[in-house]
């Protein structure tokens, strides 16, 4: 019977160190190879909509092709090793997945994803009739670009590293940035800002492979994604024939969007649209949870649970919110 990652982790938690076997369908999120004493082995991150875990494959027939399988139906042996969960792949077959299957394995509701895509489509329509709209349409003109864009991740690990992660990230950036701009009460160039939302991470189409397996491409290993964003922008500007000043403005908003990460050049950001994009991009990127943050949150949750339990033991749960707390009886005069 197929099990989810959550079910496998739950069984491991109650197994008390006992080894067991489990089967399931997982996306191969990333894969690395190393040479061991008994030959080459693979370390893979397996993920479904409930979570992920790391597994290893040692036998040559199991190692071959696992990095390109995308998603697998696998049988794993789960046991405890050095105080933590260890999973060894005993058998696997490549799984055929639809687009919605890929999204679900990445933990994303296809309907939620479709709603985010519709938001971006509406923003793109808003830009039509402007020079920025012409540039954006040129960026998406090549066959397959839009489909790849809708499925692309925003990262390998740092944030929004899942199918459709780029779309989710851009919607968060756009909504947060527009809220910042509207809060000023001042006029701003909405199509210019929206163009920045689309363009600042467009190079991630060149930087990362498409799901289910997410890893760096050769281009991604050679240059940061904003380099490829500017490369795509340059081709679109040449196709449309925009002026040098407009291209310079768009290069500027791409570069300054990444200023929070010290990737941008030394120039100061020009205009509220650029500043709003940079701050919104930083905010969205910090929504991704790191392993350290996860451990910290678990520690905090445990501390709160322990204190709540201790409070209940002292009878705090019996306090009536409408009653006055009792006062201790006087023990006589206190001399200082």
C-alpha cells in the first residue's frame, strides 16, 4: 500500500528503531552522486505533497537514471542510523505524471496555482498598449516559454523551490509591491513596476531545470539568474526596437531588485517603483523556511507546550476570565 512522506515519518517515529519497508510515489527533487568503497551511489531528496526526506540508492541498476526520472514509484527500507531516519531505495520505476500530478507532488493545489497564473495574466494584459507590454509579450513569444514559466521553480533550495514556485513568488512580489506603492498616495508608473515583476526573475527559466527534478542548469552554474534575465530582456528589446533609455530603465529595475542580496551594482535605486520591487522581492524570498528556522520553530513550539502544561498543572486553566484573581492573606507587617 502506497504511503505518503508524512505517513512514513510518522511510522518511523513510532517504530522505536525497528526497520520497516514502505512504498510510495515521490518527486525526485534533486540528486547527487558520490563514489564509495563499493562503487557509485546516489543521494536523492524524495518529496510529495506532505513533505520530503533524503534517501540513498547503492546498487548500480538503481543508481542509473534516477537523476533524470523526475518522479518514481519506489520501495524504501527505513531504519534508524546515527540517531536519525535513514532511507535506502530497494526498487523504483519511473512514474508518468501530468502537470497537476507534478504540482500536487510539490505540495501545491492546482486550483491555487491556476488562480496565481490568472493574476499574472491580468497584470500582463494591463501592460498591453505600453512599451513595457510590448517587451513582455516579446519575452513570452517563443513557443513553450509561457508553459515553462508557469511550472518553473524560483530556486533550488532557498525559497519557492517547488513546481510553480516562480509564479507564486512573482504574485507575492507584485501584490506586496503594489500595496507599498499605493500606501504612499503618490502617482507611480504601474506598467513599469509590473514589467519589473515579470522581468527581474525571468532568467530563472535558464538557471534551473523544470520540475519534478529541480537542479541547476549549465547556465545556472555559470551565472546568476539576473544575468540571464537581462540577456532575455536584451533580445526582447532588440525584437521590439525600443529606445536605449527604456532598455536602461528595465536593466536598472532588474539589477536593483536584487540589491538586498548585494548582487546589484553600486548605483542607487531610481524611483519608487524600483524601491518597491526590491523590498517586495526581499520580503517574498524570506517567506521560505530554512532548516534552522524550522528547528527554531519546533523548539519554540515545544517550549510553549511545556509552559502550557506546567501552567495547567498549577491550575491556571481553572481561572475564570470574569473573576478577580484572589489576593494572598496578609502575613503581618513587613519591616524594611
